């Protein structure tokens, strides 16, 4: 059994195709197939059911693949340890970020981060929370930036900042004339939400004590994963939406006239760097944390008089 064979097995499981896996591993398809076949012969068990398309693992294959991911992830940590000891940040650094954070936080952070650590190859994916956690456990991401707490014993969380939620209110809304809002006032208005799968949707439902049945009277149901789309829907169609404060920092005077803060305790989400508990690239994590702290307003570091929101499913 070799690490290369395990890498090929994981690639086939990831892409569910021997051809695609070979392309991603930069080898020919016969070479990859031969190595996996050798591993199966050594184990005395079939890892994949080749009669099905796309290719799927056998029952025993699923268990082998799960362990192969652990072995391969752990083996890569030897190189990480050596890099850490050298004092240089180099190699790949793979980050997953939720879509309600990525476009507002990452542009200034990544520009500065990449300039300071030119030998570090940064790769970023915008994923939902569920997808980030899955990829962390699979070893295909090094860390994630998302809303916590996750309450997952396999994941370590490093809180970065606490971001207040604000309301973005149409001029036609009866709430437009108020300076500060109470969370229970939102439930009576037309509320625009992110679609299922986004953790912020559950947090907004928690803020508003909103009942799904209230949307039954709506003439249509718009599903989006974009915070900017929510704002535009309010601008054009009226109603209200809830936005993280970081998204409004570049708003002009006209846009800010539609923004309303909540009375204390303000609803807030905790944004953290998350990683598996045996993660080894600690210096890269610390460097990323410092760059994020420089990018967000200092007041974001405190959660005083705030209500940190969990998720509602």
C-alpha cells in the first residue's frame, strides 16, 4: 500500500470517474486504474463498483476511503511541520468562505496576505457552511471562515469578530420612520430571505421570530444566495431584509438612509476561522487572523450588549 495509491482512490471517490481522477492527478487513466487495482488485490477487496456510472464505492470501499483520507491528510502534516519550523509560510493554503462573508471581507485581506507571504499559494472557494465542514473533514480544505458556533466536536473554532445585523428597509415600509428597531417588529413586514442552505437564513429567522406561514400570502417566492440581490429586491419591490454590517460599510448616503440598527441587545453573528482539531498550519492561521483583524473595524472584536445568534433549521 502506498500514499500514491490512496491519493488515486480519493480522487476517484471525489470525481466519481477514473478519467476525471486521472486528469486531476496528472497521470494517464491506465496508470491510475492499475494502481487502484493493485491496492484492491493487496486488500483482497473491491473498493469501487465499476459497473455503475458514475463510479461508486462498495460498502467496504467507503470505509477504506474514509480511512485513506485520514491517512493522506496526516501524512501531509509532516511537510507542514517542516515549513512551520523553517519560519516561512509556503505551499498551499486552501480556504473555504461562506458567500455572505467572502465578497466583503476577502478582497483587502487576500491582497495584503498574498503580498506579505508570496511563497504561500492561496486557494479560495465560496461554499455553504455544510460544504466547508465536509471538505475540512475530507482534507480538501485547510480552514474555513464562517459563522459559529457549529457545535461539531471534530472542528476547532477561532473567533475573529462579531458582526451586527442591520435592517435594510424600503421607504414605503412603516418601519422606515423609526430610528431603531426591535427584532419583533420585523415579523409583520414583507421579509426577503436567503434560500435554504445558507446559515444566515436561519439566523435571520431567529432575529425576527418569523413564521414561514406568513409567506403564504406572497404572490411569489424568490430564492437567492446573494445578499446584494436581497437589497435590490427591497429597493424595487419594497419590504425589508436583514444584512450583516460588513456589507454596508461602503454604502453611500442614499443607501444608508434605508439602514436601521436594532435596539440593545443587538443581534450579531460570530465569524470564526474553523479547522479540524489536529490541524498543523498554525502559523498560517495566525497570519490570516491578523490580516482579518486589520481589515475589520476595531469595534467588531467586542460582543458586549449583543445577542450572538445560532442557527435555526
